[in-house]
């Protein structure tokens, strides 16, 4: 999606370690935005992105125009049963259909052996893994840990739209995730932990959309860490008019 930051560059550097030839695609995909205003505001820094890619010696930049990817309005809709009607899917209807269609197109065009994604978009990774499995695509999906600023704030292209003060306020996301994880591992009840977190957000100038404990593979909401072999906490909130997401792994499979 462009507006490259150190998180993207980390993915590319890892790809270079495990691959002979690395292709980076930049395409701000209109079909995954359920809010046209959000699409219009999405940061686009192509000139800067191209300089960064040249500096780290990417082999190829795939930079298609919208009309190349969508020569006409796509009629195909993808449904990821159970994966796309919770968390991001609940608050952004149609989002994962747009993600699925464009990722399938990009993988089909580039035809890579491996594709690298960041775990900050944990639900997106789960959706793409399902896409690969269901369509029998011959590509290995490699998910890498979230890259963060020194403060702990997850790197995101949307951070460019935050003021200095809003960046400080946004730290409530990682602080809440870290607190909730420690409480869970100490044996505390999830529902009471979540109530505490919701109280934290209600006292701030930040609108919480969700704060959920989930099965890391299926994104199913769960109420205890015993309910799944692997689980994570996922959250989304508006800081000002900027929507941010983050997550933290509680137990790895």
C-alpha cells in the first residue's frame, strides 16, 4: 500500500535474506476501503518510497495503475467464513473481500515462491493463509513480528497523520495490550481485564472499537487462554480521526 516505513523495509530485508529475487508491489487498493474518505486520506509517498527501495536494492518494483488491476469494476466477492465477520471484518464490511481479490491478483501476476507479511495485520495474515489454502496457490506465506517505534507504537503508514500529542496518546494501545497479557498470564479473568481496559479508554480522548482475546489462527473470540492452543489480543481504536490497529501474542502454538 506504499507510504513505506521501517516495518515494510524489515519485511523486504528479510525477503532478501531468504530469496534470490525480491519484488515489491505498491498498490493502494480501492476495493478494500469501505470508507471513501479513508481512501482519499491514505498517505501516498511514492517518490520517497522509490528512493528507499533503491537504497536497499530491491530487484523489482511492481507499480500498477488502478485500471491495470481493475480494467472494469470487479464482480467477484470473497467470503472467508468466520474470518471476515469479526474484528476488522465487523467494523469494515467488505474489507477482506477486497484484500482477498487484490492479493490473489498480485500473487497470480508476480508468481512468487514466498510472500512476506507483517503480523501487525494479524487478521489479514489469517485471511491470506486461508486464501492460499482454499485456492491451492503455490506460495509460502511468511509472517514476521510487528516492528515498533522506540516508544512501543506499532509502525503504520497511518502514523504519518498523527500529531506529536496524538502519538503519545496512541501509546494506550500497546500499554493496554501489554497489561492485559500480563494479567492473563497471571491467571486473571479475561472479561474483568477487558472491562478495565474499556474503562481506561473511556477516560481518554480515544474511541475504542474493539479489544478482544482471539484464537490466533481462526480469529474466533475466546474468553480464556485455555480455550486455544495459540491466542492473541487484538485491538482497534481511533486517535483523533486516525484509525489504528495493534495486537500482541499471548500464547504461541
